[in-house]
C-alpha cells in the first residue's frame, strides 16, 4: 500500500478513557491479543528488531494486558509499563506479578509522563488514538525522556481495508518528523509498520 503523507488526519479529540474502559469491562482482553496470530507475530518482530541484547530501563506506554511487557522484561533490567484503563492495569499487574523487575501503573498520556530517563521506549497501537495536539505533546515528552543513544520502538497496525484512515503509516510519519532521532530499523507489511529510532 502506497499513500502520500498527510492524506488522513488524527481525531479532533483524543479517544476518551470511557471508550477504552467500556472495552475492558466487556472483555479482559478486548483485542484478543493473547490468541491472534498477527499479534503474536507482531510481538515477535518487535523483539527481534531491538538492536541491543540488553537494556537498563524500559518504558512501555499503553501496555494493555502486559503480553509484550513480559517479553520485554527478559531483555531489560527494569520495565515501567503503564495504561490509562484501571481494568487493564489490574489485569497486567496480576499477569506480571512474578516479575520483580516490572512495575505496572495507571497513567493518562500525555499528561502523566514519568520522571527520569530511559534507554528503551516501546509504544504500540496507541498513537493513532490521540488528537494532533496530544500526539505532538506525547512524542515530544517521549523524546525528552529518551537517553542519548537510547531507542524508541513504535509499532502500529495500518489500515489494510480502506487505506485512507489515520493509522500506523501516519503516526510513524509524525514520529519520524521529531528532531534528534535517527532511523535504525524499519519494517512494513500488510498488517503493521514498525520503526526503531535512536536519539542522536
């Protein structure tokens, strides 16, 4: 699929917490992340794309039920995983309770970004839910928290059926436009797009 940048726009307002809360109240794993092959494959590609064997401190915003978090914990000394939905945070915290190097917390982004810096930030299937202002604020806040030489990994599904919606193609274009980041890895297929960028 080939499209020009800018042919779709972010939502006028960020998708509401009530919307996501309703999804998790209806079902513990609203997107069936634990059972769908394309999600399992997406996680495998994400882990294989990490340039380093080990990281000191990882931040994972939008962790959902913690499936990717568990895989990241194997490669990281410390992982901070956050989500805005209390039900998702509870599910993830229970699932990851056996991992002492993982902390799961509730946070609404971009307002509640963490203190400190990280050498790895992994953000998946989150950015296209944000308004233009919130997206700009979050991307700037993430880069500010990325250590020099640290890497940010973004992986988002793309609109395969229609081809004109605001999807991974667009939000990764916004990320690539943030100053101070150098491309390291790019993966693009029919299902998702993945970018690894390093802070110069």
